[in-house]
C-alpha cells in the first residue's frame, strides 16, 4: 500500500505541475462550475451540488485560481487510486496484481486527466469504485453501499446505475438479504434530496434537462448524429492504445475473471456503445466502466511478456499525455480549448472596459462563465440568449434586467478568425434592440484559432429575448 501511495502521489505531483506551468487555462465547463461555487446552493441546472462545493473548498485553500478550481479533483483522484487497489483486492487479486491495476489506471490518460480537470467525473468514478469494492467484500453491507452512492450522486446521478450489476449478483451471495438490499437502495435515494429541494423552486429544470439529453428518439440539435466509431475512438484515447488492446484481449481470453467486474464493465460499455448508435454520446459518459475493467486487466498471472506490454502501455500513456501538454495548440489536441483565456483581462481593460461601472455579457453560457473567471475583478458576467439556445444556470440567477438597467456593458464572444466580420455585423444589428447605441471595436486575436469580438453597448433598456423553452 505504501508503494502505491508513493506512485499515486507522484502522478498527482505531475498533474499539479501541469496545472501550474502548462499554460492550459480552464475549460468552459470548469469555469461554469466555478461560477456555481460562488453561489453555493443545494443544486444547479444541469448537475447536483457536489462539484460546486468541491471547487469552493479548493478556492478556499488556494484562492480563485486555476489551481484552486482544480485542487479538489487532484485530491479525489488520489483517493480513486487507493479505492481501485481495494476493489482489486476484494476481487481476489493478490497484492502485486492489485498494485499494477491501480498504477495502470492512475497513469493512463483517463487517470491522469481525472486529476487535472475540475469535472464531476472524478468523484463519480471514485464513489462508483468504492461502492463496487464494498459489494465485493466477503461480507456485504448494502447500507454502506447505499450511503456511498448517496454521497456520490451529489456529483452525478448515473451512479445509481451501479445498483444494476449489484442487483444481478446479489442473488449469488450466501449473505443476501432482500430487506437489506432494499434498505440500501432507499438510503441511496437520500442523495437526491438536495437536488429535489433546489428543483422544487424552479419547476424541476434538472430533471427536464437530463430527460432531454438522454432522449435517443428526439435528441437536441447539438446531440444529433450517431457516433459509434467516434465513441470507440474516444475510449481508445482515454485508456491509450496499448492498454486498450490489452483490455480487449483480457476480456476475451481470461479463463477465470472476476465475474462482477467483468459484467459491470461489459454492461456499462455495451449500453453506452448501443446509445452511441442512436445519438451522439460523449466519450466520458463511459468512464465508470474502467475501474472494474482495470481489475480484469490484471486477473491473469503476471508473466514476463504480459508485464512488458503492460509497462509499455503505461509508458506510452504518460508519453501521450506529455505530448498533449507540450503541444497544446495542435488542432487535434482537446487542451487547445483552454488556451488564451489568461489574456482576457488585459484585452478587456485595453478596450476600455471599466469593471466599476460597466458589466460583461455574452450569448453562450460557456463564454459567460469564462468572462466571469478571467474578467477583471472576476465579476459574474450575464447571459443574453440571442439565439434561443437551451436554458442554463445563468437563467436562474438575477438577469441583466434586474441588475443592469440603464448601465453600459460590453458584449464579448469568441469565433473563428474568418467568421469575425460577419458575426460582428450581425451582433451590432441584433443588440440594437437592447441598447441605445452599439459600437463595435476591432476584433482581437486570442489564439490562432480564436478571435475576440467586443461591442460596447450603452444604456441598457431592460429588454430580454423571449425565454427559451428548451432544456
């Protein structure tokens, strides 16, 4: 265990260095969750409250900085490595096999990035792993599993899906008790209480949003298009090619698998793959399948050829992640979304924005969130829904009408450089319905792929676009 803790700590040190020195700023969703952390509540539009409180804790320790936002994820990913080790031991792996199971996961792209990004996935996978480990103990406590799931769903509701494999395998256990199982499931529902309290105030927007996002028959515009090949490609990227190939081989060839882990992985990945044949599925939707998958990866004896491939896969994983951080501006690199935001403060001030008397706003919740974090004095920006997009958390906070009547503001958005002239002209025309005057300024390059469009808008008249009915 002490050896594992040392290696897991090394992984977190590497990620801490990446956060501090890579120059990769917050992703739009991370900035959004940070805005939530400044308005702590029982729930939010698209997620439960856990991620906001997690970020608030990190920012309490390290301030409203990128490291503060991401610190909680680092901490949780460290405990995830320990939880996976315990799951492997309870699945009848020996200590050496359990060690390599946890190490392989910790140093694959999924394991490393789980500590870098401030998202709901790390806590979700951690509590999934803890719940699975509790079920695999020699004496199961459904009450403890229910408590773990109740805490975990404060980050992500799909954790309730863990009950499916638990239910399927409970009947095989000598200590099975239907009453205790039902009691554990009932306890797990307590995790919904904070979200229910918040949703009762606003006509259940989170439930509408989840139903809309999971609907395979009538997906939203942004979710159109089946993508099974892209989904499979994302899984290979999350695990890394060699480790993914080893996983596939193990699932086919292993003679005495840990059946609970085997079926949990197959059911979850299979369900996501099937869904990807009907609608667009994000690669990270299947992340909970991998703790049990990495247990299966190490269920065979640690022969020399296998260990060479395993260590080679781990080394390739670290190399791939290092390349992503070394060259974040490459077109295929997802980290490029986090580049350039640190320049926003200077760009806004140079353009004439006065944070004491003026406000910032945009027409995308992603841009509104980034403006809030990277803008001067980190004042919350406002969302103006010019294109009838779906609702978001900004729709449930005080609007421009309530806070900015008669004031001057700056509209800010980010587009591809070649689209800047057309978008700027359209915005100038559209915003005139809400302000006395709208004055565009020259577009400013943020990165090679992003240009900032700024328009100075004077004397806001209090009008708002029609409220969206989309969730």
